[in-house]
C-alpha cells in the first residue's frame, strides 16, 4: 500500500489512479491529519509526501515519521514544486529516501516508486560485524553497543552497514551518497555529514569508530 499526501485534488487523483493502474495499491490524503488517521489503521509500504501542504508542511510530517520507532524506516519520497539543490538536500537531510520535483511524468514516478520499494527491502547481505563493543547483524537488522540495542533509521543503518562492509577503506562523500542514497550530486552536500554526526551520537561510546579523513571522507578501521 502506498499513501500519498497531496493537497491538490487533480494531482492527488491522477497519481493514485496511475499507481493503481500499474498494479499498486494507493490511497490519497489532502492533509496530515487524514494521513495520520489512516496510518493508525494500516501501515503503508511507502509514503509520497508533498512539502507544501496547508497548515502542517511535509517536512514536519516527515520528521514525525522519523521520530517514531514504528515509522522510522518507512520509505518516504518527497513530491514538491521546490526543485533547487538546497531544497533537495534539505529533504534528504530530514530523512527522505527520494525526491521528485514537480512537474514530473507519471511513468517516471512509477519507476521511482518501484525502485524505492525494491531498495526498501532487507539489505542484500548475510554478514554480521563486530568492532570492539559494537555488533551489527545485517540480516536481522540489529545494532547493539555493549549488548544494548540501538535504534537507527533505515538510512542510518544502511550507512553504518556500508561503512562496515568497506572497513579499512576511505569512502568519499560522493561514493557514500551514490551507494546509500543512490544520488550523484555535483560538489559536496551536508547529507552525509549530517547522518554521520547523528549516527555517532546514537552509537555513543562506539561513535569514534567512524573516523573522519580530512579532505576525503569517512572510514571505519579494519575489523578484528
């Protein structure tokens, strides 16, 4: 099930119709209140979220989704008339998994939705990692520090798993963006830095395992 939060009736009806005509279940909502009511009744597989909404904007709704354990890993694609790189980065920094500026083609939307649904599945790895007091199980989607489970968003988990998979290697921001977010930006953005900072904080005493390599990017040392 895909939920769309879009206040413009014509766009909302067209997107829902297009998704349904391609075999995907979809429901549309005009505002955050109707969306949250439906969310309490049934959890969707993906949310399409417009930024410019009456009253509460889409970024505020996104932050609420990411703050709740039950929806922290729910895939979210932003649909918005704002198409500058700054707005794109702002949406991604706030926890969005994808970003599609208006106007967009319906077939592109469907392709991006299906791609995001595929990416939202379990990380394609059967590996487990131990680095000092940190333990990460990719197939079980578990992170612990000193045996206590750490709650991460899906992007934070994917970022940590990617760093561990490439332990000992220096990973540039561009490479991390391409692998974890599947985006290629010209020049640096704050997306990776923001997520690294948050991830370090959540890992507590193990946060210093993620090393900054000045002028290059980030790395986790060789695992023992």
